[in-house]
C-alpha cells in the first residue's frame, strides 16, 4: 500500500475535524445505550410486577400465564443488558481513544459492532470506517 510522503495541512485539518466529530458521536451513542439500559430496567420491573401477580390480570376465571413464562424472558433481559453495557463501555473508550489518536484498531472493532445497532450505530460505524481507513488518518495515529 502506497502512503503519501506528506499530507497537506488542509487534509490534516479536515481529518482532525472528522475524528473529533466521530468521538462526539461515539459519546452520544454510548448515551443512547445508557438510555436503552434504563428503558430495559423499567420494562423488566413492569413485566416482573405483571407476571408475578396474576391477580392483576383482567381475565375472569383464568389466572393468566404462569410465572415460568416470565422466567424465559429473564434470559432476554440479561442478554440485552450485557449487549447494552458492552456498547456503552466500548463507545466511551472508542471516543476517548479517537481524541487521543490511539488504538485505531479498537475503534474499528467498535465501529463494526456499532453497525448492528440500526440506524444510528450503522451510520456511525460506516463513517468511522470511512474516516479511520484513510491513509492520512492512519499516519496521524500513534500505535
């Protein structure tokens, strides 16, 4: 791969602006993951209250679904919670590393994982790939 011997000042300034914007958006996406965790906890407590008290069901004669039905959903809550915590921590670290111009490969891995979070994570992941795979950006990183 041929790398240019020098990068002009305009390109360097544009790269710095793009990397700073990417770091801000990584912090924003981690905030959205925090919001998602809060929503997940709220949803868990509502469903737990609903399924563990069958007398609250508005049906006559039936007690509603058994508590075992809710026990299956606990695994869903654990799985989603782990995913959201991982996304939050990964994006915060990636935002910090982008500001420091360090650990470019880590930011690329987080960008790949962000692509699963449709639509905002996908957009951020694709733009992170576009910016971090430039030769001029690659030269500015301390590895």
